[in-house]
C-alpha cells in the first residue's frame, strides 16, 4: 500500500490544513508512513511569515528529498505561494501546489497528479480566488487530543509588515452549517476540545451571503450543547467584542483563553504598522477580559524592531505590557518581507538592538507567565489529558481551559479525558499537581 508523509511548518492554520489532508487521504488505498519509513509521496506545507520561516521551508524540502529519495515530493503553503521560483530551483522537488489546489491534494495524490517525471510542475486548484476552506477531515489525526477546526482563511488587513494576505488572498469563511457539522463530528468521535482557527478569525462571516459574524457562529456552536469545550485561536483587538467576551464568561463551553495580537505599545509605531487601534484601546480590552474572566489566560504577540521603533517607542511597549494583566507573550523580531510596504522602509533598527529588545521582552513574558502559574498553586483545575506522556518525566500531561500546562501522575486510562488536578507547584514553564477525581 502506498504511503505519504506531510511535513508542516508555521501556524495553526497550516497544521489544520495538513491534518485535513492527512485525514481525507488515509484509507484503504493510502496510509501515513511510519517513523523512519520512506514515503511514496511527501508533502511539505511551508511558511513564509519571516525570513527564517522561508529558510526553514527550503531546508524542510531538501530534508524531505534526502530522507525520501524514491518519493514524489511536493511543496505547498505560503512560501510556495509567494516564491515558487526559489522552490523550483531545488533539485528533486516534483510539484508546487498553490493555495487554491491545497484542499484538493488528496484527490491529486490519488490520481497521480504529483508524478516523479514532472519537474516542479505548478499544480493549481483553478485560479487565484480561494474557495471556502475545508473545515474538517474525515478523521482527526492520531495522537491529538485538541484537534483544529479551520473556519476561515485569508486576510483583508494588509498590515505593512505582513506577507500573509499576499500568500493566502482575501478573507474567506466556511459556511456555518459546515462548521457546526465539524464540531458535531468531533464530539461524536469522543474529543473533549476543539480549537477554532483561521488566518483572521475575527473576520468570519463578513464574506458570506447572508452575512454572518464570529459571534453568531459561536452562538450556533453553543446551541449544540456538545460536551466539547471550544478554544479560539488568535483574535484581533477590535474584533474581540464585548458580546464575545460576555458569551465566553457566561458559558463553560468556551475556554478561558484569549490570544490578542498587540504588536506594539506605541501609538505611532502601530500607525506605521497599519494596525487600526491604539495602545489605550488594547489596554481597556485586556482589563475588560480580566474583569469578566478573572482566571483567563491572556496572551499577546509583540513585534520587535519595526522600522522607526525608537528607544522611546520600545519603552512605551514595555510599560504597557508591564502594567497589563497579560499572562504570556509571543515575541517576534521584525523580518522584512519582499512585497510588503515595510520592506521599503529605510529607518531600520540594527539587528543587535532587536535581539536585545527581544531578550528583554521574553524575560518580561516569562515573569508574567510565572506569576500567572504560581497563582494556581493550591487550587484545583480541570485538565484535558493528552494522549502522550511528558517525554522528560513520564508523567501525564494536559492543558486546562485557561491554557495551563499541567503534569501529574496517573494511568494511561486517563488519556483524552477531563480530570481534576490540584496544583502543588509551578514554574514559568509548567505546573505539577495531584489527581483529585475524574468527572463522570
């Protein structure tokens, strides 16, 4: 039986798409290659969000060719969309699948559309316009306890630093009934959490006819009354509405966790980035979440070293983060992407200064996370146990509704189950605890 392997770089949306492809391809005619086994077809789902991600994507393609010398190897994803010529130069790559063709990859593979005698052919889904994104695979991937459900693709924001809208196109939403069906199927398969994800999830529904919204989608999911808990991926500040916060606060269905991109705490830098909010708006939003959801995890992205970011601008960012009840940070150095407006900005920040600023913010983020973790020592939290043990300690590991990573002792029968754990100690990385009970 022929086998396949999918190598995924980048964001949760890429992961969701890879899982969907794998789920729909797996069956009586195709199976995933085992560890160390050479595959017949190898797909590299690439990323282009930074220069480093682009480099890693090229490395992943070369590595796949090296480890699978007899395989048909193809690349897809954002880097394949914005710089196919760079990939075409790699000897041994047999196909480049554009974004429109990604969703039909299982059918392309089954039909032999990726052939070893085709030298880096461009395989298209039939045009640049994105079709409604697939939201669910036939089977969730083995070993995952919190599967992703992609409900939206593309972005209309065109922030000056971001290549993603050029790689993925305009915002495109899945039909609400397709999302609801995906949630119902995951619940029927025995999962206890689903992560709703998209490139710009707050735009959900604006392109549909009739027009809808993320709030309406969440209300439809809530009406299902499934045993699943629902986690949202990153959501923009102006799209995390009072109604969505109140909905989450009033229902155990929704995870106590919001990831809200900040990027900068300096008003002028935000304007140059093309971000449509002020530091004051972000400040008020985070405090509102904390007021209504006192135990919520609140994460933020921060982009460091954007052109023109002065010492004063950077200090404004630090002061805002220090003052806010954020619980963790994702810190990224600015990476100039060809084709974006910021690529042509001339007032670059020196690389060494960017590294210094990143170190400072990562240290601040670690202190924020440590304080949040320690606030749960002695308290009881409900944890969804993962299906793999922690490799270092051999303990069970799981994640709480508010994104706490918890280790505890227990048998394999507790995997993929919701259990109550009393936290006994915490550091900036994880919490340890003792099993209290297993809810019926």
